[in-house]
C-alpha cells in the first residue's frame, strides 16, 4: 500500500521509498524515512495534496510524491 491510498485518520509506518536518487533524497529530507510514523490528517477535496503529520510537524505532499512512499498499517 502507498501513502496515497491511506484513509484519513490512519497512522502508518514507512516501509520503503521508491524513486531515483534525487527524488528519493528530497522525500527523505522532508523527514519521511523508513520506520517513521505518519498520521494522515486530511486530503484536499480533489485529492491533491495530502496533509500528514510526521516527526511532530505538518507536511503537505502531492499525490505523486505520496505514491512513492510504501507504508504498512501501524499495529
């Protein structure tokens, strides 16, 4: 499952980040790294962007970027 598929109000854990070197580095520089918890706060009415909370701060991601982050549900 990717971050773009997660329902609002769910908490997930990053399993893997896809993409080439520079693209992957940009996502990781935002604080989205393997093993980090992500809470999906809300999604814009047309589905883009997705607002998340990661490492104690709020972040908005484009659907394209969210689709590159593979996640699993937090137990």
